[in-house]
C-alpha cells in the first residue's frame, strides 16, 4: 500500500477539502459544495475510502458545470486516522514518485478520476469460495504521461489461518473425559474390594475398648465339701485415662465410696503408655466392691469411669482355719497361706472383651463393628483334708487353755494315722481372714509349720524306737538309773530320782528319765541316732503344702560336743516344728511306717468339675510293726502309771499312748523366757486311728500344765465325732522298778 500524503486533500478545482478556515458554512467545502469535505466527513470516514455521507448519495451527483462529480480514491481521506499506520506498513516513505501529493491536472483538461467500487464487508472467518466481486485489475503497462500518478491499489489482506475441525476436538475431549472416569472407577473398585481391610483397620486401634473379664477364683472346701473360702459376686471399678476429663474432681467424687485416698485414685487415672505404644484405656480403681456401692458410683455418671462384674473373696468361718487359708489381695491374688501357695491353680485365666466403640457421648459398642471376646477360664478348687468341725473344736480348746496361762504361741494338730491326712491344724493367735488388714503379721503365722522349738522329752520316743529297732534294748530291758549323769561340762538330772535302782523302759518313759534315756543313747551311738532322726522326718520340711514351712535343724555329727551326747537324745540341741513331731508319732502309730502329712485331698477342675486326687504322700518304713507296737505299749505308761507325767491326757474309755515334753524356744540364737510344754499322743493305743499334738509356749511358764488337758479334749471329741469304739479292755499294768 502506497504511503499517504500529509497534504490536505483537494477537490477537482484544486481547493483543500475539509478546511475549517473556509468561509463556507458548516458542512460545506470551499467550492461551495455542501457535504463534501469538512471535519464531520473525516470523523465518518470508513476504511473503504468513503464517508458514510458519500455512501448515501454523494457519488454520482452532478457538479455545478453539469458534469458528474466523481471522487478520486484520495478525495475524501484528508482526515484519514489510519494514515500513520499505513505509512509504516509502506515503509514510512512520504515523498518521491509515491509522494502522496499529486500534480494538479493542467488547466483546460479534466482530471481522470478512478471510481473505486465499494467492497462488501467480509468477516475474518468467511470462506474464500463466497461470491465476491473480483478485485480491480492493476495496470501493468506504462502510465500515460498526461495522467497524474494514481494511488496504487490496496494490498489484499492476508488469509486468516484455518482453524482445526471442531468435531475432532470434541471427540478428543470426550475420550479424555471417559479415560478419566474409567481410571477413577478402577481405583474405587480397588479401594472397596482389594484395599478395604487395610483402610478399614487404619483407625481401628483408636476406637477399640478393652475390658478384662475376671476369671472366677476357685474355692477352698473342707473334706465334706463345706466352703472355707469362696468367691461371691461383686463389682470392680475401672477408669479409662483417655476419657477422664478431670482426674482430681473424679477422684474426690469416688474417694468416699471406695474408701481410698484422693491422691491414690488420681494416680491410677493418670495416662500411661503400654508396652506396644498404645495409650492405656483400662486401669483398676477398686476390686471386690459391693453391688450397692457400685450402683451409687454408676449414678454419678463420671466420664471415663466404669463398673463391671467382679468377685470378692469371702471366708464364712472368719477365723476358722485362717492361719491355714491365708488371704488374697483386692486383685484376687493370694498373699499368704494356701491362697498364696496354690494361687496359680486357684486364680485361673482372665478373659478379655475387645470391641469397637464410639467417642465422647457415643461411648457405646458400634453395631456391626469389631468385637472379640475371650471367655475367662475359672480357677480350680481345692478340697482339703481338714474337717471343719474338728478344726473348730481344736481352735476352741486351744484358745481356752492358752488363756489360762496367758500363752503367747500355741499349736494343735490332728492327723489321720492310716492316711497321713491333716484333719485339723490350728494356731494361736489367729485372725479374721475376711479382714486381714486388722491383724498383725505375727497373728497370721501358722504355728504348726513355722514354730521351731527344742522338742524336749517328746523326742525320747525317737531314741527308744531307734534302740528297739537296732536291738540295743528290748521291751523288758531294765537299767540301773542314777539320779544324775555328766556329759562334758553339763550335768543332767531326773525329776523322779531312781536312787540307782533298776528301772524298766516303761518307767523311764512314765517318769521321763533323762539319765535312763542318755544311757540307752550311749548304747545306740551318735550316728545311728542321727540316722533315725532323719528317718522320722526331722531336719527337713514335711511338704504338707503350707508355704514357708520351716525345716528345723539336726546337729551334725561333726558339731557334736561331749555335752551333745546328753542333750540330743532327750530332745535338746534339736530344732523341730510341731508338725514334724506329730508326723514322727504318726509313724509309730502306723506300725512303723512314716506317711508324709498332707493337706490337699482333691483338686476340682474349674472347667468340667472333674476331680483329681492330691499328690500321693511320701511313705517309708522306719520301725518294724513289732517294735512299733512294743513302743506304743511302753508309751501307754505315761498316761496310766501313778505319778506319770501324762495322767491329765488320759481319755476315758480309750487306751492312750503318748509323751509329754518340756522344751525351750530360741530366736536368733537367744533363748526366750518361759518354756514350751507339749503332749503328743495316739488313740486307741492298741489300734491307733488319730494322733493329736499340742504345743504351748508360755513366757511365764505352765505350758506343760495345759498341753495334756488340751490333748484330752481334742482327742475325745475326734474319737466321738468319728464314732471310734472304745478300747476293748483296760490299759496294761506297768512296773517302774522291777524286782
């Protein structure tokens, strides 16, 4: 496109068009032609070279001279606003051959004017095949010299770029959307079908609640099936530390009901982390809570506090066999006695309930959520060899006799001779097993297995039995007995002086002669005496079933001194428990066969109630039946010979064989004040059924005065309770000093 001239346009007469300085009126040119030129025409200029006014009728109007007025392509573009831009497109040239200023035609000759036909408007997206007038042909020949240079025809605008097919874009977009939805669908299928367990269990641990289901603790029965200790339904109070809002306020509300300090309750509700890294959701606050108290706690509606079924240990007899039974903690764990010794058997295995629960006010099992319950396994029960009636009577008698002498420690034992079963085992003092916290630890000791003493003269039956078995003496042996005897630096005397007369074995036992026993022990020898002490069960625990049973102590041969040859045969320098000595006498009563004393008769399964006999007791032969029978006959002299030491132990209607004893008690190697009086006997002597042993330690003395009467009462009741018929005849007659 040629550059446009900056010169104002002129009409055919050569005057400037559009000049505002012309003298004509508004809208008229200088030539007086209205509507041609002027500022309004410039404003209404169209890009096709015509003003709006010219389009409407200016072209083709006759001029004043009669000729048709025609416009040149430049005649109405004096005020063209696009001229600067067109000049730039044309190279910015404004002069030369294409200067834009055209030479005026010579006078007398009309100018040749090209008439530019109006081009129809065309949109930028019109196709090329639309019917349109052909563009004006450009002359290629030489310009006529007499014709002024005309404006070169406008360049044809560039063809707009062809756009892509819209249908193709639509198909591509549809495929992309479908692919996206297919991908999402496949992923959803995997999430719902394949990955469901992983995602479902992702937060399960935070929603699980765990509750322990206590296993019912097994009961302890006597030999008749009567309960000595059993569990009753109760409640336990627990806390979920993760849900407790105010620990201090909650502890203050629970303290009066549970009887526990606020600080202790608040400490139990303190959050803690388990070994697996999960916060604890269960902590015991109290066990064995009575049901009415539990209902009051539930009425408080405290956040994070719950109540569940539990059990409480109940001892119907209170102090009946309390030193044997022991007691449990609030957590139902055995702490003393048989409860502690057989805790694993009695306790069973706790269960657990794990379920999925909501949070906050929705703290309840989620229907259809995770739930798992491991049922508890009840503990097994024990049936003891103890007879409740005998136990009660033995405790009653022992307490009455102890009160007479203000005794400190006492024990009474009843053994069944043929079986070795312990029918009663009592201790003084005792306690209420239902309320163990109100007693001292010394009151809870089982004296029968923990009270270690010098047995004293009751040991003489072992010395005489060994001598008979070894053939050192016979039942008819008599020996001259002096009033005293020296061994080492110690002089031993008798309470019944013989003055050197010959004394029978029955007389030695009836008068409890120390000198005669030492003379027989000298014939037996140290080593054989120690051997028979062991055979009779001294120096080792009996293993009856009580925890913490003392073993006693035998003096080894290497530690014997010259005085030991006098002290050991008469029951000094020897440590033994009441149960050990009772078992030794039971061997004499059982025709010389030792049977281990035991407390467990049967174990009752908590699963199906099946019964399993207790462990079979250890048995061994100590004396021959003949020597055992001979010894029993000699021991009857103690309760029948006038002036004998055991006359108070005689049971009317029954032959009784036994021996009294006076021993000492040592604690940490120091002799304690007072004495330990004892009596151990069997009845009926011709065919013994029971052995009863009674020990009484009284710091003020007098223990021997109450031991024999206590034996008489306990043995008489036992024989009557089991309906043992009286002896067929009277006891044999004994001669203490034969002629």
